[in-house]
C-alpha cells in the first residue's frame, strides 16, 4: 500500500481534517503515528525560525524590548487559548521539570500538612522531583496502579486527606493512555484544603479541557507532542488568586517586580504571573512552537478529539481481530489519544516498523504506543496494523 501521495478529494471530503496533511512535510514519505512523543513539524515553523534569526540579525539587543522579553507570556497566551486559561495566566519554561520545581518550591514541607499525593501512573520526571522533597520533610504518597493501566478513582480520593498539601495527577497516563477524572480529584483536594497540579502533557491538544472550569490550581505541560511544537518549551498555568499567596524558592531575575533594576538581596516578586518565571527565557524554542499552537487552536480540540476517538477505536478493533493485547482502556471516554499494544519483542518490532517508515515507539512495561492525529488517514490505520501483523507473523 502506497502512502506517498496525498489523499484524494473524496477522502478529504469525508474527512476534512486531511486537508492539513500538506502542512507537514514528513507525511510525504512517512506514516507518522508518534505525536504522543514528538509531533511532526509544521511547514510554517521554517518561516517562524527564519523570523527569529532575522530579528536577531537586524534588531540585535533591541529585540528584547520589541517582543522577546514578553514571549513567555504572549506565547503562553496561545497555550491558554487551547487549555481554557485566561490571557496572562500561562508562562513558558524550558520543560515540565522546571515547572514542577517552581510549584513545589512554593510550599513548606516541614509542617504537619506535608503530604504530596501522586498517582502511580505519573511521569517519572515528576516523581523524581517529588521524592527529592523528602529531604525537606515531605511525605510522598504514590497511589499505585494494580494493573499497570488504570487507577480506580476511589483509591486516589481516599489518599487525599487533611495532611495533604499538594496533589499531582497526570491527566492522561503516558504508559496506558488512561484518562483521569480531574474534576473529581480537584474537588476532593479543595475540600481538604489541598492544591492540585495537573500534568497535561499527554492531553492538551487531543483531549478538550478547561483549566478554569476545572478550578485547577496549577497545570503543566510541554509542546512537543499533540501541540506540534519544538523541544524546550514547557508551560505553567497558575490560578489567578494564588499570585500573592505563593513565593517560589526556585526563582530568578525574570520573576522580579523590577528585573532591570538589578537589585541585590531577597527578591521582590512580581505581583502577577511573572513571579513564576525564573531566568532568561528560551526565545528560539518559543518561535518553534507558535505554529503548532495556532494550528491546533484553528482546528479546535473538540474536532481533533472526535476524530481521535473514532480512529483509535478502529485501531483497537483491528488489533484485537489480529489477536493482539491492548494495554489501553477500551472505553473511548476513558482513553487519551494513544493506543498501546503489548506484543512479543516489542522493541525489535518497533525498530522494524521504523525501518518501514512507520513511526511509533516502545515503552518498557507498556508496549508499542501508536497515535493517530488529525492529519492521519484511515488508510494509514489499516496499513500500520497490517505491517505490524506481518512483522509479528514473520
């Protein structure tokens, strides 16, 4: 089956989102099923990066005051338009680890309310940061997954009590694509006086969400997956009323109320979202992500989600018909945008799929992760499973 030519007009009529395929050069020669890890580069990113180099070349130091300095907020506004955050409530950082470190540095972990509850499906980098807090007195409670795929909501809710200071939840689990009930978990956290941080890395851009309606205290994520951006551009949302209540210890000069006064001594925090900045921003990375944000916003996450649910359900059906074990929730309402298949010699099978220009990935303890996105054709779903089966049967 050849997938090197664009879909026919009849295909795009049946699936109007396929018109976006021409925006992604790699789709001309690759079956790209790995946006859960790194999305394909939009064609317009080349123009954006040229804008960065032209600005640096022609404006020099003036570029800071002409836009660069405010990019952590102006670029953050683009993310906010996708996750339901008001303008001026999202700031950009290099990665989620920095965002998590800033959040956790806002709290005293040496008192009676010293518990941090995290879900056992959380991304390891988050857990590394949390366990580092134990030296400051924090008690880390990880709610384990008995099947490696899901965690019953009741077990998470039961772990949250009056000694809990912060709850950390991966909205969609990276190993299984399990979709957590953020609304219920947030409600329980707030009932006992705790705050909550949601890692949206595997949900933003593929699952509709509204951080304001959910009443989340913090949300973090990155750009390289469903949001189709380049590396080095994480983001942090903070609920507006928390600004003057929190004083991050992990900070830097960009968080100062008057950064260009270069005052020594303790920091005088900015009175708004800027207090959650730290050092000099990663300007080229922010140029690399704007195009993806704009495309996702233009299409609309609701439309992306509808197609994703249809295609992942088809992928699961084909895999089950072929006798493969599915390590993702079968209920589309409980699943993110990725389907995980547990097959023998998964790492080697993935390498062979890559050799055949079908890009997926393998995670130990999970399986082969396959992820269609809005640019994926139905033929590619059939083709990927056909080739996977041929490798297994060889």
